[in-house]
């Protein structure tokens, strides 16, 4: 019999997926790392957020976002539908509990790319979850990276560095801390965290016991 | 400043190393996997065991084993010097607490390749440790692998399969369960467990805080 990766719990997520919450101060390289990790891993998706902002050209409702009105959003908040939500300028963004729950029940891993406040809400509102924090190798390097973008004034960079310093204090709340010194290495390490979490006993045990015909 | 991997907690193990205990039923592929994982990871070593059996040609005391007399071994047992020990035929083999402790204090990860009984002793005698269990994809495949060795009779294979079935029941005691269906994949996953464990918060926090000049 030719075995396919579908049979392997390390590749196709079995049983129930896991929620991965990833945070980092601006300039740490989180978005770049996540993009590359997700390109190399099967069975991991971003959850589709709800938002009150209007769709941009090309955006599809239900794929890019669930586009809702302010009234609908407020009602969802009142019904406890969000694991976390935040206001950005006048727009509201939220992560729906049902959206995450449906994905993990399909056996998918779900990634949330959110700030330390959002992560705190997840911890309060969700049972489980793997929390990853990405840090720059030094404050000097973070400053260099923020300056390299070239789009911001010296004053804005000062503010961002101060914010970063405050956000970095939240790293004690996370399960894993990944230093983004060498990008390739950081990508490998974050990918490793996903693979390792997928082989945790409680996640694979029922499937493995079934595979081996064990009745415990 | 050119950064070296020495600065990176994901490569050079910082602070304190970790003890990795790896078990598997005979035929699961544990030894092959570990050999390949250790060839691709820095900062991981096997601990040097104590044994009462005489050195074979080429074996060096202190490198391959600590060769001791039965009397010395018995005294070490009485002094609680072993995290685990076992008798194989008339020879005694043991893992010294001091040996492991010195390595992890140097910041090295230590691998113990031992059976489920040995792993139980480690759990009783060591604070911490990461426990990995490697399983075959099915009992049929395990039987095929045992037969392929070609050195054993049908009766011996029956006994080994029965032993394997009993050992497999111990998988519930381990932190990670790795299915060795595709060897390359299993190697990647075990390597991932090592990398992921190296980025756990409690392990890297002091180093990362120092790197970033944070005083928390």
C-alpha cells in the first residue's frame, strides 16, 4: 500500500487543530516570517476577521473579511461572538469565536496575527492556544529596521521604539519567544513550533491509537 | 557588527540545556532518526553512560562509557547517583545524574535513548525533561520491519511484536508522539521538537531580556 501524507498526523492535522497566536513589536519581522511559514506548511490558515470597514477593490466577503455594519458588529460584541476585537481609527475589527472553532474542528491550525492586547483577550476567552512572540535581536537593530523603511520621521520612530519597548514586556505572557536575528533561522524555528505542537500527545493520541489498533 | 549564531538562543543553547528522553518499540526506527537529528543539530549530545561491561577495542573510558566495576556500580546505586539504571544479561548500565547535570549546566541539550522503564525512572528522579515517543505507522509495518532484518525466527518476531504492543501502551506517558511513516518527515519532526523546546519562554527569557536591555 502506498502511504500518503494524509495518513500522517504530522502533515494533515488530525482530530482537532490548534490556535496559534503570534505577536511582535512593529519591526520585528512577524509578517514576513508568518508569510513564509504558512507557504511551507499545509493545514494552517489565517482566520477570517470581521470588520466594519468597506471592502476594497478585489476583496471578497467571507474570504478576505466578513464585512458587517457597525450595528451588526456591536450586536456580535454583545453576544460574546468575538474572541477579541479592536478599534482602529473609526473601524472595528474582530476575531469570531465561531470562525476559529469551525476551522480547528475541521482539523486546521489557525493563525492569529494580533497585538499583545488582542492576545490577552484570547487567553481570557479561549481554552488552549499556543502563544508565540517574535523579538528583534536588539533595540539598536529594531531602530535600524524601522529607519530602513524610510517612511517615518525621527519623532515617529521614537514613538514606535517606545511602543516596542512596552510591548516587549508582554513577552513573559507567551509560550515561545523567537529571536529574529537571521530570517531563515527564525522561519525554521516558527515552523518547528507548529510541527512540534502537532505531535503533542493530547493532539495525536486518539489517531495514533486508532492507527495501531490499540484500545487503551 | 557581524552577528554570529553564538548570539542566537535558537542555535547555541543558552542558559540551561534540556534533557530529551526518547523511547520507542524495537523496529520503530528510533536509532536511525536520532542519528540523523543529532548530525543536523548543534549543542546536543548523548550522555555518557556508566557500565560494568569491559571496554571493546577502540572504546575510550569517559567518551564511550564510564567503565566501572560491579562494586563501584553498586555503590553508585546506593548513593543515588543514577537517574536510571538497568541490567542487561549480567551487565549493568546506568545514566549518572551528575553527567546529565554537568551537560545541561554547560547549556547543552542531552539525549537519552532508553526504554519505557528507564523513562519512568527519569520522570521520578529528574525535575523537567522532554519525553518523546516514536511509533511505527501500523503494527503490520512494524512486523514487516522486524522481518526485513532477516536475523530472527518467526517465534522471536512474535515475542518482539508482543513486547512492542506492551511498550506502545506507555506512549500516553510521553510529551510528544512521533509517527515514523516517512523517515525524512520523522527526522524533521523530531528536530522540530528540539528547536521548539529551545525557544520555550522559560528557557530563553533571561537571555532575550539581557539582549534587549530589558529589566523586568
